[in-house]
């Protein structure tokens, strides 16, 4: 997923002053924030709820603003607190309530329901300025205007990751250039995407994704938590295509993976878990503005250093082998790294001024290794959560996968290259109902722009909110039901020419952003999700251990991931039966049924 130095993100919480005074001010500010944030939220909650309830109205995706170029409506925004008090007890139409913005599937959709398709909110650490101003756009047709106005060096959600920018700047890492809005970003981005983003390039990795996928899906019952399995499986898949080697992160058995590979996984997961907390942590924001590190930042810096040090070492080792003309394995020859090195060195030999240096290749491949996990694993975990609760959907998908495997002589690689209609529909319906990212794209408008009749000033951050429209009863029949059939060709054709065709807008189809900052690994991530889901349903019949569990809670990290219930795996193939027979009756993790 998801540069610019973070200037528009970090709040100027402490004024410039003499060094000793600054330290004293920072100390007092940290203590104040730790007390003030929860206290203020409690004090303001009731008042905020009353104010919001008086402004409530049903939104429309086609109604214009009340007056031309009116400023967008939204929640009040306070210095330091933003709109957070208004989300501490936000009433929903069904009588329930939202307790914080971390309930993103509900909170963002409720904001759009109340205020319309374009509205404002304050989120310190994410939005701009001391109150964290952010404009939400829930209509993809309007957001196209934002994308069309992108300049040569567009803004992307990556700019929100100011803790990483601080770390990269402090340590002089080349990877920091990818987080800027500059020619450095444009140069590296152009070079790194050549071997992974074009459809033909992405399809070239199907073989290694399919081969690795056949192996990792057999490890699912070894884990108590299916979400942890999906994270580790995502490591295995991307390390395989990026480096051409197996790290076996998804196999928890002793000795299955090397200690350094396991440490990389632990560090990366910790860094990704900490990042959203650090971004919005007021003590961290205040101390960082003075060049200091909060305890939470220190933990994040240790984790990200460990992850990037490992990734860079892996890339440099292969570069050294290529320089020494050492033979590579077939998988290594087909890897993203080898392809990038060949492409860039050929360009350099031809005198191309834009060829990447070895340091830039190391930076681009290393950051891809670290960033490749969260979105892929969250999507796949949500799909698995739905399939475990929908046995009929799971069986229909299993039959489609079995027919394709038979047609392609058992090749999972060939199956994931082919766009199986029902598999594609299952993934698409998962994104509609439980997206891994509700905010799938963030841009800064360099000039003023009109969105749905509202004037958005130059310099504003505008985010695409992709969930509320797809949950609208005016556009989707029974929006809370999981129905992959909505996305089959016949259903899509029936929506043509009706208001409901809006849900087929390309900007709503996946959580990989859009425009020049679109995730360069989006196509291989799609192949990885297909490999995991197709492989799982082929090898296992998956169900809930406790079939009475009505809902699946979720947690917000860099993505939105479900807190998975315990699953039951019934083996269906010779390979999966061999795994099940090697487990004790209740298994070391997921329960295996006979």
C-alpha cells in the first residue's frame, strides 16, 4: 500500500524555543497529552453526540451540494483532538454505536450517511495541520477529478507514514526517496515497477507463486490463528517471487525456517503493527518535532531497522552472486530481483540515464519485501472468514477450482493465471463487504477543486472512502449478505444503465490505491490471494469450530484484519490427509476433522 518529509502530517505541537526550554515543554506536553486525550474525549462525548445528532441526514450519491462551491460539511475539528471526541459514542441507525474511529467499517460509512458523499473530519497525525484536517470522498466519479489533477510528483498515502520517513532520514537510507514527492521518487518508482506492475510482468511470476502456494496451504491447520498463518504465507509467497528462495515462514514446526528468516517476519509484523499507533500518538508527534524519540517510536525504529537490515542483506547477497557470475537456481533466475537487475543493467549498458543504481535496486526490492505482507494477508484472511461461514459458497468455489485444476493437469499456477469467475467474484464480494482498507487512496490537491458541488481548497488532503457506497441499500440488494453472484458477468450486465452500476466503478474494485502511486505489486498480490484461496479450498473443507459465532470482530493496523475464530480443517486430498495424520487429535493449531 500504502515522502514529502511528513510536513503536512506531523502537528506543530511545540513552538520553537531554546533547547532546555524545548525539552521542558516537550515533557510537559507529553504528560498533558496522556491525560488530556482520554479525559477530553469523555467530557466532550455526550456534547459531541448531541451536536452530531442534530445534523444527521440521509446521504445521496447523486444529490448536489445545497449551494454551488459550498465548503463540505462534516464533524467539528478541534486542535490536537481533531474529530475524535465525536467518534467516542457515535450512534448508528440500527441502535448500536461506534466507540472509536478504529471501527472503520462502521465509522466512515456513518460519516458519509450523515454528511453526504464529500465531508470533512479531523484525525491528528493523519490529516493536515494541528486538527488533522482530511476530506473524505465516497463517490468514485468525483474522486476521478482528483486523480486527473495529479501533477508530476503526486501525493500518496505513503506520505502519511511519517515515522518511517523520520527513520529513513535519520539513518540516511536510500529507501527514504520512495517516500518523497520528487524526481528521486519518480526515478526509482519508474525503474522498480517495470518488472512487476505490467500485466505480462506480473503473470511471469505465476509459476513460482503457484508452486509456493501448493506448499504453504498445507500448513494452515498447524496454526491456532488463521490470520497469523495468512501473514506468514504472504511472506513465503512474496519472498519466493522476489528472491527465488523459500523462507518457510508459514511452517511453525521447529527447524522449518532459519532463525534469521523468522526474525525478519517477527520484526516486519511488529513494525507494521506499531506504525499506525505511532502515526497518531501525540507524545510521539510532539517529541519527534524536537528530534526526540518516544518509547513507542524507539520500539518501531528497532523493528523497522531489523526488517530492512535483513531485506537489504538478502538483496545484496544475490547482487554479489550475480556479479561473481555464480549459477542461480531456476527460481532465482525467474525472481523479481534477477529480472530487475537484468533490466536495469542492460539499460545502464545502453547508456540510459534513468537506469537504477545498485543502491536503488536494493532499496526498491527491500521495501517491497517489507511492504508485501499486510494487504495481501488481510484480503485473504477476510475471504477465509467468509468461506468458513458460508459452506455453500465454499463448495461452489471448490468445484470451480477442481475443474480448473483438472483442465490444467493440476497446475495451480495455470489456475491463478486464468481468471476463474467465481473465485474472482468471491474476492470482490469480500472487498465490498469487509474491505482490508476503507480509505484506499489519499491525495493532496495542488490546486482548488470542486467535488460534488463542494469547493476543496488547494493543499487539502482528499481520501477515497470506498465502503459506504457499496453498503448502500439504494444500490445493493441486501448489502449485509455475502453474495458473490453479484459480480458474475450476468449480474454486472443487468446493472448497466442503472444507478446500481456505480458499484462496478474500477476505483471500488480493490484496495491498492490508484494513479501514479498505485501499489506496484497489486497484480502479484492478486495472484497471491488467488493461490492461497484456491489452494486452501482444494485441500481442505474449512468450517468454524464454534458454529454459533455470529460475527467476526476486526482490528485496525496498517490494514483492517479480522480477529479469526478457531477453524476446523477437513482434509480432502492425499497431501492434506498426510498433514492431518501427522497431527494429534486436536492438532497443534487448527482442528483437523477425520
